[in-house]
């Protein structure tokens, strides 16, 4: 099994990931063609730089000829310009009639907060001819893209789906944006479809995310494994003020991921980088047993003394002990024998445990002391979730004790893909061993929802999803379709 290990010892961002992909062997021409296919007036500039003694690839996005900036640099320059503009308005306030519409600086604040837009772009705006009221005209980009344009999730999906990239890459790119949208929606207490991507809707963010999806597919690996992420420290300026690192959206996206801070006072993981890891990485672990083929380094914008600001991507074949397509991790088993609980409550408890993060929950009839019939409640969970799930068991059941033990388990490499049936989209879980697909199964909840909404038999929806999956494999020229078995 061929794997890729993403080592985020100095954080993670979209441009760092693209640099690592290219240094690890992905053709820069492929990513340039991807950008051209988006048709949003952007291009990439690829260069080799040095970060604290490490040679790495730096990828910069140019939108209509202007380079993007790290957001802290962007916001510092915007603050300076805002102060200068405020002084100018105050000095001429008696001579001009002000419009209630927001000026270009405020609009830029909402459109390009995350990745930052070049200071030259803001400067160009401020140098535009003014109207009699003293307000600047917003400059229109090529292809009709303007500074004041705010993309919603629907528009971003249209941009991605309208490009010529592969279906797999489209699914991954859209999933990354949906993860970002979900984080933004939760933070701002809004619906995901109503979120305008003022934090991620800039041209450079779209380029980073789509190229990340295309490049990851081009690696030709069965699994991407990610290290714990160094998030940095200090504070960072965002569209809504100054926040501690990690920023709110980043923190939301990193739920469930192992993180730490090396003490560097800078934002090392951006929301875009966190979303890429969330979707593309299948698991988090220390450096896996592998036969190394190649390693690539992607550079960030800053050169931090004594701390190489790079992300490392290592490619190779899994060693014999894991080459069977399995990975090993530690899980916690919680158990309790219960003989005096209302059966209706038992079902409720199982649902609660799953919603609170349990990996699996089961109940087994047992014969307890004094020949009383009872139930054995078994909960499989991550070690870090064991305390809260134990408390939930105590709170919701009548048990007086919960047994706990650590166990090692082996799991097949798995991934999610989406197929389109005549009734709607259905996700399938696909498991592989030695690089070959061994099992696949449609997601029950997706099929159940469609069956209920469209008034069709559940089994028909599940069969249709499997047929679409197999049809897709045949279209890709797969030779072992007949050997693949449903889960």
C-alpha cells in the first residue's frame, strides 16, 4: 500500500501544501492547468526558497497579476490605510457629501480576510479617480470578478463543477469548502448555505483548495496520514477582530485532531490548511512504518528564525507489517452490566453515546447474579473520549460501575466517495487492502433519507448506489470490479 505522510511540525496552510506536492513530484504544469480551468483570472508562481536552512518550494497565487499576502500582513496594511483614509475624510468632511454605501476597504475586509489580497490591490483601489462625493470606484476584474463580489457556497460549487478537473477532485474540493462553510456557519450562528465566504471566498483560497484536491489525487496514494499539528501561538487579526491562535474557524475545523504549540508566536495553521487536512487526511499518527520513496517540502510565507516554516510530505510503501492494508491504533472499551433499566431508556442511551463521539455501541442480553436477566452495554471509543462517555453512562443509566480497558485494533484503509443516483447523491464507504478495494457499502442514513423523501424502497436506493459505484469503476477501466464485495 502506497501512503503519504504529512508532517505539520511547523503548521499547515494551502500554499505550503501545494509547495510540498510539487516538491514531492506533482507536476507544476498540472496545477497551472487546474488554475486555468477555473477561469477566475488567477495563475501560480512557483519558486525555490530557503526556510531556516531547508530548501523548499514556494507557491504564490496571483489574482489578475497581483500577489496574495499572509493575512496578518494584509490586515496591518489595511489598518494603516484605514487610518490614513479616516484622517483624509475628517479633513475634507465639510466639503463632501458621504454615501451610505461601504467603501472598497470595508468590502475588501469582508471578501479577502483569510488569505489576504495584495497590498498593491488596495493601493490601486485608493488611487482610482474619485467621484464628486469623494468615494472611489470599485475596480472590475477580468471575467467579471470584482472586489465587491462575495461568493456563497452555491457559487463556489458552480465554479468547481464548471471546471474540467476530475470528478474525484471536484468532490474533494467541494468537501473542503463545505467543511470551511460549516465552521463559519457554526461560529456566526448561521446556515451554511447563507454563509458568504468573506473568510475563504478570495480567488487565492479557491485556487489553493482546488489545486490541493487535484494534487492529492495525482499523488496516487491509498492513504494520507497526518502528524499532530503545531498551531503556533499569540494572536491573529481576522475580519471580526483580534483572536488568540488558533483562530475560531481553525479551532472548529481541528476538532478531533491532535494539536500542540511549540511556542512560536504566530498563526501556523490557517483555516484553509485545517480544512484540507480534515478532508484529505484519513488518520493522525506518528511517522508510519514505510519504505520511503520521496519527500517534498512546501514553504510558508514567513521565514521564522530557528523554525523552518515548511510542511513535509513523504511518499512511500507501507512496511510488511502494515502493507496488508491495515493500520493499528489504541481504542478504549467501556462496559457496564445493567439489570434494572427501562429498555426504552437503554435505546436512548445508545443513541446519546453515538452522538457524543462513541465509535460503536452495542447491547447484549446476559444472565446476571441471582439469575436476573440484564444487558451488557459495550462502548468503543477514543481514549480521550472515555471520561465524558463514562460520565454519560453514570448519568443516564442505573449502573454503579463502568469497566474500562485499552485495546489495540487493526483497521482497513477506508475512504468516502459520493455517487449520484436517479434520486440523489449517496455516500459510499470504500475499504482497501494492499491497494485493492475489498469492501464497499452505501451510507445507510443517506439511503434512508432518500427513500423517505422520494417514497421509494430503501433496498432500491442502496442497490442503485452500488450499481452507480460499479459503473464508475468500469468507466475508469478497473479490471477487478468482480472481485470487490459489498460490506
